[in-house]
C-alpha cells in the first residue's frame, strides 16, 4: 500500500465506524468513500482551480495527511517495531484468538446507559466509538478524566473532513469538553513568516476546513487563540495537570512531556480520539495509563564526554526503543538534578525527538522525572534491554540525517527555532544572544529570516519584559510566530523556495529542514553560512 493510500485511512482508524456514521452517510450521498474529501470540500465551495479531479484535493496537500502518530517512516514503510499501542504492544492484541469473542471491557451501569442511548444519540455514538477503540487495545474499563484536555486536532485539511463532521454533530447536540482545553498551534501564519501571495493562496486551498474547525473548537470548549501551542504545560498557557491525573491528550510531544515530566497518565491519542474522550470525560484504561504500561523495557546509558546534543540523543533513543518506555541514566547531572523553567527545554528537545524518530510516549530519567524519583530502577522490567549512547553513537546518529535540499542549494534561507514551541527562557536566551551578536559585529540585520516559534502568551511575556530588545530584533529581521514549525517548514509552497535550518530534530524529521546544533545556530543566523 502506498503511503498516500495508507494515510487516507487514518480518519477511519481514529474514529471508528460508529462515530463517522454521519460522514459515511454524507459521503455515500455524494458518491464517495467516507475518507474521500472531494465532495465535502467541493460542496463547501472553498477549494477551486488547483484541485485534482480524482480526490478533490490539491496535489500539494497530500502531505497534510501525514502524522507522527501513524508509524510510517519517510520512506513510506512501517516503522519497525511500531504497533500503534504507544507503550509496547498490549498482550491482549497479539494473543487475541479470532475464534473467540472479541475483548469486551467492563462498563458501569451509567456507561451502559449512555451506550444504550439513554442520554442521547450523539453521546451513544461517541461512547460506542470509545468503547470499540478501547476493546481493540484490550482496555479493562473506562476511567474518569481530570485536569484539562489537550487537542492535536489542529489541521483544517480535507483529510480531516470525517472528524470535522463528527465534531459538528457533537457540537450541534450541545456536547462540551469536561473542562476547557488547549489546542495545538494553527498550521499557518500569514503575518510573521515571509510568504508570497501565491503561498497564501495555497495555504487557504490546502486548509479549507480551518475556520470551521476553529469555530468547532470554540463551541466544544477549546481555549482561545493566544494559548494555541504544543507546549500547553508552560505556566503562560497553564495546562499542567497534577501528577497521576488521567487525561486523554493528543500531540505526541505534549503526551511525551506530560507523561514523563508532569507524571500525568495519557496514551498517544490520535487526532479526533482525544476530543471524543474529552467530550465524554472518560478514556479507555490501557497502555501508558496503567502501572504495567509505564514500566521501562530499555535501560539507556548516556556516557557522552560532555552534555549531549539533546535532539540527536532523543532521535537515537526513538529509533532504538521505537514505542517502548526507556529508563535513561547519566543525564540528570546536565540539569543539576532538578527540572526547572531554565532547563526544561533540554528534556523537551530530547523527548519530542524520541516521539518523532520513534513513538515514545513516556520516558523516565533517573533522579529527575517524578516516577523515576519515586521508584528508581524498579521501573525496569525483568529482562530489559540496554542501549549505550556515547560520543561515537551521537556522531553516528547525526551523520545519518539526510540532506533533502536540491543539490544546487548550498545556503539556508531561513532559521526556524523551536519545535516544540519555545519556552520563555529559550526566547530570552535566543533573543539576547542574537541581540548581543548583532551589536558586537556592528551588523544591522540577521543574515536570513529568523523565526522563533511560541504561543502568543509566551511571546507576550518576552515582549513585556524586554520591549527594547524586541524592537531592535524586529528591525534586524527577527520574528516570533505562533504557528506550527513543521507545518510551515514542510508546507509545499513554502518549502519549495525556503531552505531552513532548525534546532529541532522533530522539524528536521518531518520537513526538508537541516538540523544545526544549538552552539552552531547563532553563527548561521549571523552569517547565512552552514557550519563547516
Ligand atoms: Fe509543536 Fe508543530 Fe513541532 S505542534 S511539536 S511545533 S510539529
């Protein structure tokens, strides 16, 4: 199966047959499969001349169908070892005997009533979908959710048409999330990233459902645009549930950080599923929500001669452990034994890379992350495997990063800083370093478009605290954007003419951007030349 064909099935996989009943009906009426966005998009009259006849989607939009949750590598093949469970493969899946009845989780009386439609048709469909999803993964039961949800359903792409239709049905039925929820950044920014009129058109045509999706979020209980970010757990955004809280978050980097750094309990939910759980206020109990699923199958020993490159280290761990939980030793000393606002970005960079180069939804760091502090090496399963990362291994991983630029392109045209979004401390640090370097070199402008990605709340924190530095940097060509780094970096119209360097191994993984380590990035921004 081609990658393109495979990813077309994602919305089906995500939502299951029950909840997309309305999509199927609508789709059947217009003569297409439920995931065929052609009729839906065309009916909305929002896409025009660039549509392909077959699918109703512009050719250049196909990549919007990709996801870091689908277990498919850049070559279009399944990532070895990935079983979509997010915590190793639950034994109930692999041991299921087709001659026996499918697994059925236990439901309370109240849950059964919802399933039977006693609280309305929309809630019954929603329950049916979630129960079916949980049964597939061998869930024992449903658990009540707490804290606040985080949604990764942020792309108004035609591929998400079935999800949008389901969410509309929920909103029309008056359903709302059990608590206000945060949402991933929007996929484009028409203000702060230099784009042409043609690119702007392509963005609108690629994302014809964006406004409808944004509107649905507002109706369902999503928080406002200024909090849009994958770094929902930063103080400026304020979605950091207490350790041990069951949530059903979307966004692989937020899930990874939430489970590991905050100690919350969530599986790696796909787009759509996280919102259905938020609307029900319950999620199936399996995988990373259980004590057993949070045990580590890998001991990762970091033995580098100095502080490792965090993105490269995370990439190596992701490739080795795939979706298993690693227990990492040897790095707590680089954070002085405590996670603080000033060093959080190190774990953020490492964790996001484990979740994108692999599918790691949780890691433990000895002496540092909450469960490792509590239980130590008791978190390791019997018979765990060991992975040693030394200087040679770091170099091996880094040298394996491909250069996806055309042969004749030798210099970058943009520097994209931050994916996941920057913390306040990172913004201050990058802004100060660039500001100082400009002064020292008596340079008026940075050598290439430089964009730091962050939520509006975090950006405003910087703007309020350092207004003069921000003014100088703006004049020098630096911008701050609240969009998703990967979306803009990989956007077809943008990526054709912009060749970015990035300090994010996640952005490197999902776009044609080239990875530049933090110590070299400043020089690239000032000179426009790649490190030698
Ligand atoms: Fe955030 Fe987008 Fe990167 S959602 S983690 S900036 S891919």
